[in-house]
């Protein structure tokens, strides 16, 4: 029987989660604050932790950070916080999933089962990368140095995985960054279409020169017309005027 540690400072939520989890076939232990959660986790060695982020004594993110440093136990965050940054921070620390309050107990049970299926699946040969004492579990994005877990952000993990898969290889900056969705587009955007120095000023000068040429052509075209008008005013049919027009 799998054991689930439920950590929340609201007794009604703990009892509700306990009822549904026990009905689904899980054993349940509980804690109401951060310090008690760490003590219970060390004593009972649960198979999964349901962790509220808004805890007294010790914040839920600090509890998750400590759990992840000491073990690879799956963590499902349970939170009433609407701030997306908390969810992202928890996932980057190493939480496997989250549920936002108010929540459906059936959904919580379903998510717990899904996380346990993922974490219990035997890794394929290509899913584990080893380089010296460093071991990377690629699907779960977990790193160990010897027996000690190491916390990495998703970007750091992908960079380390690329290096560990090809030990001794020298990478260029673009070879490392291009596969990363959060970094590569920015890097490509910066270098894709550089503007030559002075190009804007040159374009302005060319445009100004073209305008001057057009104005000059208009002046040459209009001059005979003005001469003709002046000649006509001097006297129609005058010899001097006629010769000037020709």
C-alpha cells in the first residue's frame, strides 16, 4: 500500500483528502506545519507528498526545497495562491504537479495516481545519462551527484544534459542555446538581421538627392513655358520675341 503525506494547516482539507485517499487504497499520514512535515517525511518515508504552500512555521516552498535536496519523493503542491509565480517556483524547485484550491478531491486522487505512474515507470536506457558521478534522469529532470540530489532549473538541466551526452566535445554558444525554447529565439532575434552602421543616414541622403534631381527636372521643363509667356507679353509677332522662342 502506498503512503501519502498530506501537509496542510486546515484540518477540514486534511480530513477531506484523507477520506478520498483512503477510499482509493492509500495509507495517509498528515502534518499541519512545515517543520512537522519534514519530521514526518523523515520518519514515515511516504511515497508521495501533498504539500500546501501557505504553511506556518516554514513556508511550503522551503519544505519542497528541503525535501528535494534530501530525496526524490514526488510532490504535488496544494495551494490557494493565485500568483502564477508561486506555481512556477514550486515546479522549478522540483514539484511534480499542483492543484489549486478550491479543488475536487477526485481530481487530487487522479493527479496523485498519475504522478506515481510516471515516477514508478522504469526508465529506458536512453532516459538515464551518466557522466562520472553525475546521473541525470531525463524524463523526471532530476540530477544526482553520487547519492546526493542536486537542484537545477529546467534550463540548467537541459544544458547539463547536452554536455553530459557528449563528454569531451566542445560546443559553440549557438549549439547549446538553439535547442532551448526560452533562450534560443531571443539569441536568434538579436543576430538574425543586423543593421549596418550608417545605413539609415545613407538612405536619407539618397532620398534627399533624388528629390533635388526631380525638382531640377521640373524646373527645366517649366522654363520654356515661362519664357513664352513673357515673350507674348512684350508684343505679339515681335521679331526679337519670335527669335527667342525658336
